[in-house]
């Protein structure tokens, strides 16, 4: 009997289908498309030889000694048809796709015997399915066959950088995180605050090597009583000091991107966006007052609340992703 593996995943993973006609085949344009050695050999052995050459003439070895597809003048994969379907898959079947092409945009993470699966938001079809629904994101546990699970099934598995002694707690930690982020009686920024408290306490437990306390912590933070009452009380009692917040934020920004920083010119677009957003105009002494920054923050905060209310479900789905 074929071995089965239990996966935890959002329901959108099962619903996803790669459709070049829906997304204009973005992953087949302007991207580096790698072909694994096994697949290149399979292409080379296609009969007749002229058919093999028609495919392999568009593949070369790059400076890293890896096979990659040579894009055409429109920066499209030469195997892409006019109706945005893969001519190789259409003619020879999915088993002739390279590891990259058959896997993307799927991602599988391993936490020992616990597996999670999701899809990359770099795919526009996935981004639409993940971010735009207004109903809470649903999750499921599914059985996955050995063929799909294993590397022989060409579904590469990413081994999560998590200590092994936490593997048995991953599901409960995930459940608590999902419960917090989907509690819509709390504004999205409030949910992030509660999530921060949860992660701080979790970090303290892990640092103190008291892993037996994790299950109790996750049970509290995912409980309806906590989320409907205690969490709201915590948020109400938080005293937010705008002036101190702006002092720390701009101090940090100056330390990272200031003139004397090693990163002063590394990301000019980010710096320009930051300056434009806050309309940073220095006075005659080439200084910006803290009171001016506080005023700008208050103006932006009003706008933020409007944006948050309009797109709260998008933010929620993004954080859950």
C-alpha cells in the first residue's frame, strides 16, 4: 500500500490550477527558467531527433553550469504557445516538464513529520485567490501520496529552520496565530499587537527551555474568551506615545540609511518613498523637528485607518499567508 503523508494547508492550494490564459503566463516571461539535468536528458532523447533538437536548441548552460532556457526576443519562453500554454506539456505530457515548471508556484515545508503546503504570491493567479476573498481563509488537512510528497515525485521540500524540539508544537502555534489574525472583532492593527504579545511570550518560553508550557500558551491565545474579551482589554490599556514612536522610528531610519551609514545609497527608491510619504522638508538649519514628524504621522494615521477599513481582509489574508 502506498504511503500517505498528512499535510496542513490553506484550501486555496487544492483549488489552484495553473492557467496561462488567466495570468498571461508571467512565470514563462522574463524569468530565469532552469531545466534540471534529468529533464534535459529526457528532452535530448525525444524521437525523432529533429523534435529533440527543436527543444534543446533553446537551452544552454549558464555561468553556474546550469541548464536554462534562452528566452525569445519578446522575453518569452520559446516553448510557450500563442495561447499561453506550454507546447512541451501539450505535446508530451506533464511528465516532460522540468522540476521548476512542474513545482512552481507550490511550496512544501517540512517540520519533521509535520508538513505544510502553500503557493507563492509571485503567481498572479495565486495572488488573486489568496488576497481578494472576503471570507476568512479556510485551512484543511489532506493526505498526500508518496509520489507527490517525495523528491522522486519532483515536489522539492523546504526544510524549515526550526529547532527539532519544536516540531511537535508547530500545529498548535499555527492554530493560535491563525485564531488571532482571524478575530475580526479586533481591528487588524490590534490583532498584530496581540500577535506580538503572543510571540514575545512564546520566545520567552523557548529561551527558558520550558517547552511544556507552549500548549497552555497556545490554548489561551486561541480561546474565544481571550480573543473576545481579554485581548480587547489589553489593546484598550496600551498607552501609545506618538512622539516617542516617531523618535525611535526616524532614529532607526537615520542609523540605517543616514549619510554616515554603510547603506546610505543601497536603496534610493525606498529612501525617496520615505521622504515623499512624510513630506520631509528640512528647515534653514537642515533639521526636521520632532513636532513636525508627529503632525505628519497624525495626518497619515487618519489615512491609514481609512485604508485599513477598506482593505482589512486583504491585510488579514496577507498576514495569514
